[in-house]
C-alpha cells in the first residue's frame, strides 16, 4: 500500500512519523516544493525504519506518486505564518483560505494526474472548504478532510482531565466546521455510558466554559509554545490513513461533502477505501442543531469565496 504525503512541513513530518510508527503503509513518498527538505526528512526517517514494520520512505516528485492509494495533503500556509492566531478573531482558520486555495489550485490537478485512483485526505487549514475545492479540482468524490476528529479527541482528553476518567472511556463528539463555529455535543457526551452533564453536577457550566475554551484555543496554545500544532493532527492523519487503506468502514468525525448542507463538514462519518461512504447526524438538542446550522452557513459563505 502506497501513501503520498504532499507538504513536508511540521504537520507533514509529524504525519509521516506517525505513519511509520503505526506500520500503516509499505511505501511512503514525501513531496514538497522544497526538495532538499523532503530529502532530508525522508533520510532522517529512514534511519528509524529498522525499528518499525517494513517500509520504504523516500522523497520524490509528483510522478513518483503513481500508484498511490492515498494522498495526504498538508501543503500550504499554517496558522502562525498566516496570522490566524488571534483568539478574538471569529474567522479563525478561515483567515488562511484565500492563500491556501491558491496553493491547492496549483497543486491538486497535477496530483490527480499523477495518481488518478488515489483517495485524497485534506489536512491543510482550513480543511473543510479546501476539501470542497479539491473535489471540484479532482473531478471525483474520493475526497475528505480530517474535520473535527482532533477536536473530538481534545474534547475527550479535557473531559477526562476534569472528571478524573481515562479519555478512552469517554465518548464525545465535535461536529460542524473545524474552526471557530464548531459544535461541541454536550448533550450526548458520556463517560462509561453515564451522561457527562450528570457527572458535572453543580460545577457543570463552569467546567463547560473552561473545556470549550481549552478546545477552541488548543491550537493557539500549542503554536505559542512550539510554533505549530502538529503532533495531534499527525497522529489523527495516520489513523485515518489506516482506516482508508484497510477499508475499515470505521466511524470518525471526519468531514465529507453533505448534499443537504452543500458543503464539506463533520458529522458521524463512515470512512473506508473510497473516503466517506455514509454520514449520520447524532442526537442533538435544539440549541446544538441550531449551532450546527450556523456552522454550515459559515462554511457555505467561505466556499462561495473560492468556487
């Protein structure tokens, strides 16, 4: 199984390392406009390959993506470089859209020509509208974005911290945009089957406010410390790659195109070899549903600026 990682900056490098650790693919090709960087990252990674399942990791050009089963696209300007680190800015990651849409317009047609049968995973921020653009440029529907998978994991981790429970025993979802309009589904969040809102009791609203701030600004908190939010999304991308290559039909809050909303957005999505095959709406309160509608409208307006 062959994966192309397109864009070998912080996120692309972290994704590649996670792919190696999981033994996800037999062949990984790193492609970057900075050829020397791609070559150096590949060489550095190769020195660790005797310790992981057999894999050929190498740098290459667009033509080396021939036969790839999956393309993971991380190329583009990140939040730090693009000025998207202001907590008071309602645009958030959407601040990067115009610039990164230009990157994708130049990049995607060539990638599809080189690997016409590959499924495409969009990781670059803002991933949801860029996935809509990618669908149009690619001319097929085997396109999805990482969506709110990382946000949902952050939800689980922070709830676990506040409740003193392992995150693996918490089920909690974030849906809608991977961005400032995302919707945290408190009403259906559970810890070992027990509703989280029951466990929070009298401190409920105070903890809710704190958790929402921790999740919504997690990327900025990380960027302020290390310059890029990379390791969490790298782990997410590698796990999703596994689900695609193994055709798992697993359920994640990845973002697929939803005809009712006319945009790519995160719901409970079934993912496999061809990308997202099903999308389901979880139970929601009226308030959560209204927030989801607002999030969809935010994405619709964003997509209108690039299509």
